[in-house]
């Protein structure tokens, strides 16, 4: 009897071990199959940009009725040249040369393709080809590898006064949100998203890595749970406990990459996904992915100086999405703040028109050490805003996406640029932003007041110009103050936490190169102009 029990236990363990092995092999096989869709041996991948679109039918509608309705609502042109597909004649010419096409981008008037050296030389000689650029970039998931708890999400929502949205009955009902991420493993079985599926708020999902796959919630790699957690941060709830604010939004999902641990990753999947989302009427796109350095040929890596909002195709696509299509693009700034060789935002967080989101600490509202900063060579501010996250800017961006969706529900006719302005102006440091946390943490109650009365502006700032390099501010009510010492208007030399003694704050100019210091006193902000 004992022998039979022992044999049964051994057999059970063997079955369990084999099942785990098969599961791991299946995941690995999925990744390999994904790779086959991306790379051909002996060839490199390139963007091929064409000079024109040739003949097209000006009376044909190339996008959905919902997209047209969005444009009418926002006062945008119904017909846009960037809606027209890539010239079919050019496609046939490439196919005649046995060039393996991957994606076609209407917005960029381009295709991506696996190209041999001989094919590259042929393309370079063709008059209809405007530009050929390599693709060899590494995906960076804007997460530190762990996922936030309900308490951490609650802290982020509390930091931006999200209760005011609930008091106003705002849940983003009817707002279409797109999420572009690595994958959405098990999202359909997650308790925090059960309400989304029960009320049929999930509308469609597409796999741009493996287009033949119809199982958007399957597991491809160990990183696929990332998108699931991001979605939870936008819309999750369990009972009365909320992880995100857009609990009644409608969702479109796109898997555009197979994880940071895989070899090659693709911007063109991302661009194809956002073009698709625009075509079905999505208004807000959240992405917690970024691109920075490469891994195959270092000569093709991005360099920090190329995070300029115009070098990468993905940033160009963001600007088209915002300026021409009326989309709101919300991007995680990245987690390279502690990496000395990089430090700055990854693309498309560098795009001028994107709302790039950094991460703050909880109580003192300083920049989280890992959060990427804006390059000092940009003529505009990045990141735009920030909020609390201890698990990476992946989980700052969806908090802001939830806020944006609720504000759109409040006033659906808001243009995307108006919404961005409201989010920025509601932030606690505005107008004294910096390249560490942007304009700071958006305040939902302030944003709502600005929507209700477009002439109303919060009065919480003051400016001073000390006559010496030491200045004493008296009557301070808090015990600690955050100081952002800046060289110029935006660029932080260093952030500091200053102690208040007996109501007096002694502020010293750290260097003569510091021209401004922003003081966060909790309920108000003071901008000091050093002479």
C-alpha cells in the first residue's frame, strides 16, 4: 500500500514537471515563431519612405465612421492625405524584386521590409524612393520588473485628488482608449478587469508581432503580463477598490512587441497599431514602451542626441497622430534616470506632441530616481507631467490616461491640445515646470474647474528676486520643502529637500550657474529668480 502511494506521488511529480517543461517550451516556441515574423536570415530591416502617393480617389472614405465623427467634433478635416494608403504601384515594384514587406504606414507614406544588400542598392537607385533608414532598436519596458499593489495605485490616485472625479460621476464611460504594449497575458481572467469583459467594454485586440494570431490574451513570453497590469492601472477595480479611473471606457489593445528579453523589437508594429486605432475611432492611446539603444549593430543604435522628437519614425508618427488626427498620446517617460550613459527619455517620449509622464516619490513629490529626464537640448519641456509610481513610469502613464479619459467624458468636445493644456495647467508646479517632473502632478479637482470655467486659473504661485545668494522665507507652515535648482527655465541642476526651522526656510543658491529655484511648499509654489 505504501509502495503504491509512493509510486503515485513520483508519477504525479513527473507529470507536473513535464507539464511545466512543455509550458516553458511552448512559450519559447511562441517567441521563436514571433521572431520568424520579424527577421529573415541574411537581411536587415529598413524603413522605405516613398516620395508621393500617386493617384487616389478623393471621394473614398479611408477610415471608420467613428473616426470621421471624431474629426467633425474636433473641427478637423474629414479627408486627410495621410489616410490614403501607400501607392500600390510602388508596392508591386518592391514585390517584383522579392523584397519581403512587413508593415505599410499610410501616415509616413512608407513600408518596412527585410532587405538584402543587393536589394538595398536597387532601392537607392529608384526615383520614387525618398529615404531608406535601418531599424535596429531595443525596446525598453517602462517598469522596474515588479507590479504595483492596490495601495500603491490608491496613493497615486490620492496624490492627484482623483476622488473629485468620482464625486462628479466620471468613469470615462463611452471614451475609446487604445493600449499599446508587450502583451496582455491572462487579462480576460484577471479579477480587476472582470467588469470590463462583463459589460463588453473590450472591443478588439490585435497582435502586430504575429498577425495570424487571434489570441490576444495568450502568453508569448514572460513579459506579456506587463500590458495586463497597465490595463489594470487604467481601468481596474475590485468591488469599490479602484486601480484606475477609466472603469467604463471602451478598449482596443495592440501587442506590438514580445518583451525586453528578446532580441529584436520593432517600432513599425507600434506605428501600425496606432494607425489602426485611429481608423476605428480611438481618442486616447496609452503606451508604456520606449526605444533607446540597440543590440545588434551598435552603429545603428539611437544616441541620446537623437531623442530630439524628430529623428525617430515613432516620434514623427506621434506628432501626426496628435496634430492631424486629434488623438491624445500618453507615453511613459522611461526608467533610465539612474543610467549615466543615457538618463533621458526614450522615444516616443521625446515627441513634442506627446504627453510624456514621469514618476514622483509619494510624500515629498520629488522625481523618483529611476525616472527619465528631459534632454537639455529640447526647445520644449519633457516630461510634461508626473505622478507617483514606485514600479516604473509604466504605471504613471496609465494613471494620467485614466484622468484624461474622465476629463473627455466631462467635455467630449475638448480638442486634444486643449485637454493636454488642462492637464498641464492643473499640475501642482505650473507654470514653473522642469525637466525632472514636468509641470508636476495633475490635480483632478483643478482640471474639472478649468473645464467648467475656461477663464478660471488656480492662484497658488508667487515669484521673488532675492538681492543676495541667501534668502530667508518666513512663516512656512510645513516642516520640509522641495527645491528644484535650475539652470535656465527648465533644466534642473539638482533637486533637494530642505528643512524648515521654527517657520523659517533658509534658501541658498547652490551655484552661480543656477538661475532659478522652484520651491514646492505643499499648498503653494514659489519661483525664485536669482540675480
